[in-house]
């Protein structure tokens, strides 16, 4: 799913993000609001990952989200 679609359907797909990254809070997901860079930043903070690793995970996740 491309990021325009993810951003537009964020309320529907953020549950998938919560399942993937269980340490993210609802507030984290609300702040991300479907923005790829903000989501990666929150993952980086919560999991102590590098920026590149967080961005890679987000990209892989976006490909697995079903319409």
C-alpha cells in the first residue's frame, strides 16, 4: 500500500501498526498520523533502533498492510 493511501486510511491501518510495534502507544500512533517519517521516529525512540533500521521496518510493514 502506498503512503498516500496509508495516510488517508490511518485510522483503519494504525491497528496493524500497533500489532507490529506493540510498544507504540496510542498517542505515538496519533502523533504519527500516517506520516512515514514520524512513525519511523517513534519506532526509533521506543525500540532504540537506528533511523535506517526503523525506516526499513516501516517500508517493509507498508508493503504487508492489506487494503
